[in-house]
């Protein structure tokens, strides 16, 4: 029965040549009540992808070498589609159809196939751990990869899905479009395999699955059969876990202009699962676009919820908002509020960002946040280092004010040195900062003198 994948390979070869492509499109057109070119091409591409998945599945059960050879062959076919499908003497309407396919559905197939191949490779090689929760794996992968999920991550996720593991629907909302397409490809792949006769779902280990299906009869799978199947048009029920309170809250983040206190309380109850998803919203600048899901309000809502939770791990996300949001926008204001809320517990992390930050539109606001934190050598170095780097008068005044708020008298000599420069601007602000630092130093010294003497630790009340 495993020779069946060779028959599927023949069908793939036929559909990726000019004559086969044209015949398949004409048959699809004849079955359409109303002709729509883009719908026709989407159906053709889906059917071709179904054949690819089925062939790879049966080749994988035959053996690793067969699967690798077939995967390499399919990749070459898909990469060569422009050359394989093009016919110079084709009628103009057929040429237009081919060009449209290569620019849309065919291009999408070229992006999706590497994901499909990576899934079967991970499944065959056992590059996954069934003890790992897919949601937790996505959280860790996103923390490392930041934006797009690479093929290794998607391959492992797909292998887990083939083994019957589920992950949360909300990931399709919080992951940027390139990685969303990877997850959608996994959904299609699992649904396609689940619909195969004799395959069963969820799958077992590849070696055990070979033995299980080796005696199961299987008829040849043709294009007509795939057209009649639900297959790739399903709702992903074989991959997603059922919606719960976390998914409801996440939908609210993308659909509400203002979140009330009830949502914030729900967040605190679901903190462990929801916070990583919200961090992904802050990490993706695409969600600031008015055309993005949530019409640009999702990062604002996510930032408000994370601020309510006082989530120290949100520092990077808040700073990312500062880097990409308009300084006068609600998103920028929400990011500043979030940083101020977590500064006490994450001051050193903010300081680490500040030391390497070259954008003054981000560095100066970070300095104002650090000015309200407790004393720490790293924070002091970050603030004084920024003061020496700033070039504009307003920025220098803002950093001087932050140093005054911070209250470390070690900054006085640095500020006094700045006053001695002839070309320095904002001298009034710097003098005011020095005055404030001296007042704070004198008050602190007075408080120390008033402390009772402790014979136990040898403290005498003197500095």
C-alpha cells in the first residue's frame, strides 16, 4: 500500500505542468455556479496542497529516506512552478490565469511547503517532547525568536499536533502575520492527515504507525475526492483546545476601546496563561496599525492589563511600544504608565535598556522613569551616562531633572562640570537639579544623625 504515495506523486507532477493545471482549472470552472478566478485558484492550490500532504504522510510511513526524497522533489517542483507552468503560446486569458496563480496562491504555496516539510521531518525524527505543553513551548519560542517563528519551532509544533496535542486559539490573534501563516499551515496539515482513510487521529509514533496501517486498504486519492472533502476547509477543531476565559479576555483586548475593572480582575485570575499572550501583542508593532486586528487599540488594552497586573516581565514590551508608537498616542502613554508601575521591581532591567539605547525619544522617557526608583549603581551609571550623551537642550534638562528625582548626591560633580562648559544650555535647570540634590543630601544626613546609636553593630550615628 505504501507505493500509493508514488501515485500521488504522479498526480502532483501532472498538476504542476501546464496541461494538467489547465485541465484541473477547467474542471473546477465547470463545477462553479458563478465563476470567480481567485476562488478557483484558491481551490486548486488547496487541492494541490492536500495531495502534497497526503503524499508526504504515506512516504513518511514508508521510511525516512522515502520522505526526504519526496520532500526534496516536491520542493524543486514548487520552486520551478513559474517555469513548469508557463507556455508562451497559451491564450491571453490562460496566461493571465497563470500569472495570477503564481503571484497569489502559488506564492502562498511556496511559503507554506517548507513548514509542511519541517513538520514531517520533526515527526519522523522525534524532534518533540510529548511532556511539553504546546502553549508553553510557544511562549518560550516567542521569547527567543521575538517576531517570526522559524521552521524548527513550527516543525516541532506540527509534530506535537500530529500526536494529538492542542494549543490555544488565541495564538492566531497575538502572533504577527508571517507566523500566523505558519500556524494556519499546521492546522491545514493536521486536518488533511486526519481525513485520510485508515490514518486515524491522533497519530502514534512514526515507526508504530507504519505497522498499524501497513495492512489497511487504501484506494487512490484523486483531485475529485479532495474537492468533495471538508479537509482544508475545516475549523481547526483537531488542533485547537476549546475556548475558555483566557480566550474571551483576549478577544476583548482586540475588540474593546476601553477595558473595565472586571476585565482587570479576570486577568489577575488568569495571569499565568494570559500574560505571555499579552506580551506578544506588545512585541508586535504591526498591531499599532489602524488596519490591524483591534484597529490599533489592542496594544493599548494589553498594556493597561499588564500595568494592572504589575507584570515585571512586561518591561521589554512597554519599551517596544515606546520605540514604535507616536509620542502623543494613547499607546505611548500606556507604555509610560506601565513602566512607572513596574519600575520599582524592574529598575535594573530598564537601566540595562537605557545604557544601550540610542534613540533619545525612548531614552529620555526611560530616564524619567528611573528617576523614581530606589538607588542602585547600575541605575546611577545609566542616568549619568545618558546625561553625558544627550545633545539637545530639552533632553539634557529632562535627564538633569531625572537625576534630581533620583536623589544621589554623586551626580552633583557631574552636573557642576556641565555648568562650567561655555556652550551648555539649560543651565537654570541644571542649577535647580544641583540644589535639589544638595537639599536631599542634607536632609538624609540630618536623618542619619537622629538615628539612635546601636552598640550591637557599632553604629555611632556618624557617617
